[in-house]
């Protein structure tokens, strides 16, 4: 397909815009007969092509006039109108279905397609391409907060192939997103299964053989006879890394992670964005003093976004920033699966809250982390192996590994999709003659 078959249009010539509703702070979160699901910036930032109405906040709008003007129709596109992050301005998602109890807020702009020359879902993908993202940022303004207006959005020029080609491109890209969404659901199920087993065994104490075990009082409430409530530092070494200075960074070498990179890795990223590096010589020097993270060690984000645990995988070789991350290693009796599930459990989160300092910039301290209290089964003094925790590792370890592998697959799918995107929408990859079943057309004109 030649790009000569593409036609240039202004977005404003394809449909109409509407700003969102304004309301008072005390109206948000209210559940009543006058409540609506509220499309906010965070709902678009979630990154999906389609909006998730189930996860939205609610807002009570008893005095809003002409409510019909704001109700969501199938195929409506929603743009971020205001963003603290410039990279977030004009991000777009689509309503897959009509919603009679949903409106968008004033920080969001709705676009309703009124032309039959464009496919809505194709537009969503088109406007997520790096070229168009940069164009949209150039049409925005503001210093502390970046804003874009209806006029700014409307002035964007887009190049559209013939409608059948648009639908084929949308189908190809949707196939990737379908797999990603399916894997994401499977990840959630696996994570919930792991947490459910943890709750059953270590919260409700219905572990294998529990029928013969009595419960006794402890500082954390009733626990099985023979269990101990003890500081977590008795079961593992908790520390930070050796300090690495900015002068030690280099263009290539051994990856050097901060909290944000560990969060990306927890979400399945293989090649994380904006990675720093240290030299092989510096890495060897650090290893000789304190070692480096080993498979099964756990890193915990400890500044800013607190409490995200990451279990080091086989084959990983990296170092990390002191203060940003806390290092759990050298386990005695406990294992990574148990520690991971405990940190994400209500009991673990309660202990982490006690280890938190600061107000505007919260952080964990190692001293307080070491003092966290945990209820744990007895450890075999001869082999230093708690039988129950071994069983837990055998059952839950594969679930968590499967979830992590699916997250890696999702990362690979996103990478492949994003590599295809500019080639498809520019005509570099010709799909005109491909026999592809299109996704449901998103071109119906609205009344």
C-alpha cells in the first residue's frame, strides 16, 4: 500500500469535542441515585485501549443540567486535557460500550466521531504513535501543569489510509492487546491464588494438619502452638547496598537499578527504561565488599512508591541504589514466596506502615524494617527448614513464577506491538491484500 493513498485531515473535521463536568470535592466518591462513574485522567493513564468503567470513581451530580450531553456513547474517545507530566498530555482511550451512568471530568476532553471516513479504534492506535504523541505535546501549553484545548486537539493533522485498511490495522494491533489483556487476567488469578493459599495457611491457620494443632495467644493474636512471633530480621539479613555515586555511572556495563526500574521489572519488563550502568570493575569491587543480589533475594522499594517487592530471578546480574531499595537475603528457614506474600498481605502492610517515616517524602528505615513482627511456623533446628514453609514454596512458588513469566510475555507483546505500530500506520507494512478479519467496525455515525 502506497502512502499516496493516504488522505490528510484535521481531527476537528472528523467529529466534535466536549469538555467534561465540573463538581465540588465533596461530590466525589458519593454513591447515590444521582451518582455516575467518573472518567478521570488516571483511567486513561492506565494504558488500555478501552476504558475500564468498573474501576472508576463515582461522583454525585444532582444539579447537572442537560446530562444527556455528557453520557458516554459507544466509540467515544477521551483525551487527557491536563497533566502534571507533559508526556501524559492528550493520551487517549475509547469507550467500548455505551454507558448511561458515566460522564467525564473537566480534566478530560471527549471526542465523538461524526465522519464515516475514519475508524475509531484505528484513531486510538494512530494517536498513540510516537510521532503523533510528539505533535500533540507541541500543541499543548503550560508550565507546572500541561494543558491542551479543543482547538489544540482539533488542529492536529492525521493521515488516514482507506477505511478497510484502517480496520485491518486495528485488527492486527488489537490481536496483541487481546493477548495482553488475557495474560493480565491470568496474572491476577495466579496472584490471587497465591494470596488465597497464604491467607488459608497463615492467616486462618487452615494449613495441612491444622486439625491437630491448638491456637494460643500471642502479641499478634492467636497463633498455632509452636509458632513464634519474632522480628523478621531473625529469619533473614535486611540491609541496603554499598553507595554508588553519579561519577561511577557509565554508558554501558552492569545495570544499576533504582526503585522505578525495580517496579518495571516487577511488572515483567526485561529491558527497563532509562537504565543506568556501572562498570564491570566497579561491580566487582562492590561484590567483593558485600556481594550482589542473588536468585531468591528480595528487593523492596523503600522511597516514594513504597512496598513493591521484587524477587530476583535466575540469571539476573545487576546492582542497585542504596536508600531507594532494601535488600532481603540470606534466609534462615523462610523462603522468597512466603516473604513476598507476607509483604503484600494486610499483616505485612501493617508492619510496613510502622516502618515508615516522613510525610511529604515517605520512606522505610532499615532499623524499623528489621523490627517488623511476623508469626512463623517452627524451624527444624537440625536442617533449618520449616516443613510447612517448604510445602508452601512447593505450592505457591510455581504460581508466582507463572505470573512473572506471563508478565514477561506481556512486555514482549507490547514491544512487538509498538514496533509494528509506526510501520502499519505509515504504510511501510502493506496490509491491503492481507485476508484479515476486521474487528467490529467503529465507524457508525451518531445521531
